[in-house]
């Protein structure tokens, strides 16, 4: 069996202001760094990260001194014209209301659709699982984005839940387990072993 931590990056300034932060490559904010330093995860054999700075910085705090492997496909959604704005700033934009009415399914203007982002994220996740199987890794960590985690969990986690039900806060995440033999036979599922909520911070 392979255990994988799916960890959302620490808080950024954009997160603090509830902005849509996708391709914006901003660093962690001081509050985000402070919170991360209070959190503890088991040391994995292998760490995979999104190419964005906030994920690499988070991995460096949670797993100091460990090498990370960048998987481009694990990056967050491109929010297009909504990038780096929050719901208040978008409230007068009729395109935003259209997107809300679509339950988030419609493509972001000038950006990706949920379907396009999910396909990319799942391709990235498959690359990490393949590497773990090939290298006999039994415990890995992915330090990625909230949307990336929700896409992976919606696709593979049991019991099944909707996309938004898999939301986790900054620095938090899920420990999942998969059977590599079944995975190679396209019988792909993730069993949730644990969820870190941040409530046990000292």
C-alpha cells in the first residue's frame, strides 16, 4: 500500500483577503509562515510540489532539508479575468454571476474550466503515483493547492463526495492510501486514513 499526504500550501496575502489566487505566484504571508511552523506532518520518503512559490515554500517549512520534485500539472486553476480578485470586487461583473449560477462549472473568462483544470491535475497526480510505484515509495507527500486536492479527492476518494466537500484550510490536508496493484489495473480509489484540520495546533 502507498500512503500519500495531500497538503494545501500555507496562507498567502491573497488567501487572507479571499482572492482567487491561481497562477499568481505570490509567497506565503507572515501569518501563513507562523501557522505552518506550528504544524507537524510525518516525514515522507518523497515530496512532490506544484511549481508555484507558495507550495515550494510550504514544503521547505514542513519538511526542511528534503528534496522536492516539481510536477507542473499540479498547479492551481487559471482563474483568468477573476485572478487576484475577491467576490466583493467581482460582485458587479455579470460574468461572475454567470459563473456562480453555473455552480462553478463554467470556464473562467480568459482562464480554465473546472474540467480542464481537473484533467490536468489528475494527470499530475498519475505521474506522482507512477513514480511512487516505480520507486517502491510507501509514503509520499504532495504540497499543492486547495483546488488540486479537491479535484483529486472528487475523482478518487471513497466514499464519494462533491468537489467543494473536500475543501481544506491552508496548511491542512488528507492522508490517503491506495493499492498499487489495483491502481495499475485501472481500479483506482483512495481511502481516507486521516484529515489534518489545524485544530491540534499548539
